[in-house]
C-alpha cells in the first residue's frame, strides 16, 4: 500500500478521498491536477476496485500516456482504460462490432481521406465545388454529428444545409460500402448504440463503476452525452477549469462544466487554487484578466512561490519591429545563460508566425514551430499506411486508389473505372477482382494489361503478410513493393533520403508498438496511428535547444520559464475577423491560458501598426493589458505610462536599414547587419523629396510620418504611417500636388 495523500494539500486530499457520488474538481492552472487524478485512481484501486473497471478519459494520447505512466509508477500495474474520448469510442465499437453493421472489419479515415470522399460525392451528385466549397459542407456535417443532430429530419435553413444533407446521405452509403468511419463517428456511433439498447447501456454502466473525465470544460455535446450514458451510477469525477475553456470554435461547450452540479445533484465541489508553477506577479496578472469574465466558477489562484520579476511590455512600431525586439531580447537571454528551449513565443493566429520567424533567423536563433506537418501526415508515410490498411479492410477504396500507382505503374483513371465497373457488376471488392484470374482478364486488356497484372502480383504478395505482427507487415510492404526504390526514382537525392528515413521510422514505430502490445497486431497499430494528434507529435519531436513558437491554443497544458505573448492589440488579441470580434470571454480565457504558461518571466508585445489580411491597421493596445493590475508591471514613468523597455525603443539607424530591407523584399545576412549603419541605408536616393522620419501632409489621408522610400528611380514609392489611416504605400508619380512637408 502506498500513501496516496503524501505531499498533498487539503484540497487535493479532499479530491482524492471522495470516491462515492459525483465530484467536480475545479482545477486552476498549475494546481497539480494530473497528480490528483492519478492518485485518485490509485486510491480507488487500493480500495479494492479492479484496474480494468476504472474508466479515465482525457483529450490527448500524450495526457493519457502520462496518466498511465504515473499510475504504473505508483502501483506497478497497468490500467487499460485510461484513454482518450476517441480511443474509448473506438474500443467500444470494436467490442460491439457485430452491432455496427459493416461486412468487414472497419478502419478509421483521416482528414485527407474524408476530403477525397467528398470530392467523389460532389462528382456523383454533379455539384459545383465553386458554388459551395466542399470543405464547408464537410464542416457542417461534422458540426451536426457532434451536436447529435438527426440529419435526416433536420430542416435546411439555407442552400449549404441542403447540399450538406444530400452529401451526408451519400457519404453514409459510401462509408458503409467501404467499411470506414471518421473521427466524429468514434463519438456518435457509441452514443447511438447505447441510446438504442438499454441492456447494452447497463452492461457498460456496470463494467465501469467509476469514471473520471479530465478537461471537462472542453467536452462537446456528443462527449457530454457519452459520459451521461456511462455515468448512470453517478460515481463520476469531472476535472477541469472553466477559465481555460478555449475550444468553443470546435464545438466545446463551457456550459457542460458550469452545469455539472445541476446535472449530477448532490455533487461535491473541490477547488484546487494553489499554483505550483508561476510567480505571484504572473498569477495576479492572470487573475486580473480572467476575473472580468461572467461565465466562470469563482476561484482565486494563489502560490507560495516568489513574488517574481514584473511583467514587461514591448511597445513597438509594427510587426517587423516586434519580431526584432523579441529576437533581441531572446538573444540577450541566451548570452546570459538561458537555454532557448526554456523560451516560448505565443501568437493568436498562425499567420503571425512568419514575421516572428524572420526575426529569429536574423539573429541566428534556433527555433521550432509547433503545428507543422505531423509525421503520420507525410506523403510517404501515408503511402505505406494505405497498403497496411488494405490488409485489414480490403474495401477501403481511398487506400486502394492511393497505392494503385505506388510504385508508378501507369494505371490511369479509365483503368480504375473499368476495374470498379467489374467489381460492381460482380458485387465484389476491387481487390477480389485482382485476386481472381477470370475477373482480372476482363480488366487487364490492351494497354491496361501489364499495369493491372503488376498491381495484382503486388497485392497477392502483400496479402500473404502476417497481420498478427505489425513489424513484419511494415517491413514486408516496404520490401515487396520496392517503396525505397520508388522514392529514389521519383525524388531528388536529398528528398528521397528523407522520405526513405521516414518510411523506415514506421518500422521503429511498429516494433515499439509490438513490444508494448504483443497481441494488438496490425489492427491495433493502425488504430494507434489513427488516434495520434498533431500537437502531441509536434511537442515530442526534436527536443534540441530551440525557441518554441506556437499558437495560444497549442500552448494549453505546457509551461516555460520565459513566455512572450505577441500581438496584444485589439483586433489581434482579442481577435477580430471581418470587422467582428470573436467571443470576448473565450478570447479572455485564451489570454489567461497564455499568461499561466509562464513560470518566471512574462513579456507582452504590441505593435502600433500591423498588417492584417493585406492591409495595414493602426491598432489600439489590447483591452486585456488594461485588465492586468498596474502593480504587475514595471514602475510607471512621470507621464503615467509604462516605460518602454530597451529592446522596444525606436530602432537605431543600423537596425532600421535592416527593417527597410526586409519590408522591400531585400535579404541581408547576419554579417550585413553588423556592417550596416545610417550611412549604409541604400533605400534613400539623393534626389528623394522626403526622408524617413519626416512629417508630411496628404490632401486625402491627412498627417503622417514617412517610414520608407523604395523602388527604382523611375518607379519610386513612399510608405507613410498616417495618423488616422495607418500605413499606406503611394506611388510618387501619383502624389504630385497631394503631398507636402508638414
């Protein structure tokens, strides 16, 4: 027996000890929530509950894996049902596969395979993709499914709804024919099965007498309903923080956690308010922002950590200066001994990363961007996976179409149509046609003969691979279809080597899976691959000493000693699109999440002007800055304003020339930066009528300040930062008579 309460504060002990009846744990940022959950699981097991009868659900594979590892370290045993919502749904569907209605074992589609299906559906229904984007229709169907909408009975409100209903009907038919499900189905189908069959529902209620749900504030309607159905015994513990509900845009409903006490009457509520991560000043800033929200559970995060350094505001001219200021500050920290891996730069939208990357490159700072192409989305990896999927589900048409010409065989669209026609006429799958000599003869004729017979031979060899051993399957496909030779023949040497290395990495992944789950087979491996999420891959890849660049959404759950939050301007954070501000309370929660990622130092940057959507805007400071208590910042100067840190003061002449070079598209290396000075500004010509920094008046746009002269002598333009209209670039040939010195 272990002491599950050792080192816990009173609130944590209370959350661990309450094992009967509903429990809501409102866990503030950095309050040791994961530790409480895992010790609660350990406590339930030590009280005599079987590990395989405890269902613990979270949102990412990484979080589930961490919880499993912690329980294993505590008790030395495995808890098989610590999992994600989608994994739990998939396992339930596998256990009840005879109820799902497929003729063959089903496989899980990824986003690309879904897009291909909707492209086919548009073609089948003769719909014009230029009229309504298929992605919009696909998104609407996904939204309906996660809202548990009866799509067949839904009354269309507009043309997109009408198209979506038609496409959904055909989509369901195709998925059933090809024995495939999408990610939404992994939630919706278990809910429908449990709702339709009371005996089945009772079976799983009894199977899992204790349920724990992490990040409850992020649940959507389908996830919420699944928990309701399985938690009829009321021994359910929901853990989360309404102040960190930032996924409303993808269907999460904050009301699920706010109404938990009403849904589960007699619920005990425990507040975890002690933060172990951040300094006092950082927590005061976070509390100051989020306390302006109305939709929340009242709590005050506190800490016994040190007071800490004041927050720093970097107030700069534009997004270029912002990137320079941040890079300069990071370079200074690096010289003082700070590791780059301890520093993170957050932004509201992915589009902001480009200019921030420019600043990093100019300073020669190593960085990584969270959210790049994930490993299992790389083309060569998906080629290999398509072969593997066909071994489990020979009706998977998208996977078949992907491998038909890998390696290149010369099989065209007409050849595939002929193959599909024979399969339809004989009511068999396309791979059964390739395996049947008589049927193959009807397709392999003329110019199609050799390519089709080559595909048939390849498939018959692959088909013989042992699906009980995923490593053997991966190795076998690579060797039997000569994948490595294919990439050497079709790519340049550098690209080919990278693709080959990635293909070989799948062998490693399969071997690691086989060691951890020797009975899982190829089916289990493919299920694992299908459920890997992008942010987790990105976080686990390349742990070198690099600055981390990521969106505020991707930052949730992480922590860094030093954090920069960029774009602290109204219109950027909080975000504004097409003239309308996003959900202000959710934007405020996003700011709260960003602030609470910082452990020691927090920098907030804002630009007076910023180019967005191709236009330059003069933005006001974010209202969230005003919501942070003034004692969190550096002392104010005589004007009552926060002083501008050294890194964000107006740039010296030698750095200004670099900024101008970047804006005009010119490139300068680090050595150029060291050599450049005021006299080195090649963008100002002797006969230019205006100079950077000069105040001017325009007959239409009013007063402003010259930022830059650019372009060749016979096509010169001037860039002016107007007081009322922001930055504009004007052709000098058209400004005669309209522009003058102030």
